C-alpha cells in the first residue's frame, strides 16, 4: 500500500531539514504522527478530493507583520511565512525580519 500526502503546515522534518509546506510525498503508509500537518491526496490507488482553503494562500507583508505581534503564532510559523515573501535573503532574527517586511510593505 502506498499513500500520497501533501504537507499543509510547518513542523515536519526530514533528513535534510524541514519539509516545505506544499511538498507532496509518496509514502508506504499514512504518517499518523504527522496528524494535522498533512492531507492525503491518494491512497492505495484511490484518489481523494483535494482539500482547499486559506492554508495555501500567500500572505501580504502586512499580514505577516501582524503575525509578528501575535503571541499565539510560533516564531517558526512567522519565519516560514516571511520566507515566502523575502526568499533566501530572510534574516535570522525576528527584529531583522520585521524590518525587512516593513521595507517590503512600503515599496510601491
């Protein structure tokens, strides 16, 4: 039996580090330990309807800046969202990321 899954939330790590949200993987069995952080696309040759929603939508710089001030948002979730906007040049510290996002938000 094989199952195809799509990563929907950060926090899944492989041999080379964190697996990026949106990555699709084919596995021997459903990864129950990853519950809530993936969706099953197909299982044992039977396709399932893809789940759609706001989880995959890109955020604006203002949206990500709001995450920086929300104490319920973990730093790595904030950093992951910032990296989608800033790319490889994403700074390491929260203060530097906020400054870079503020610059991005003010660009025309």
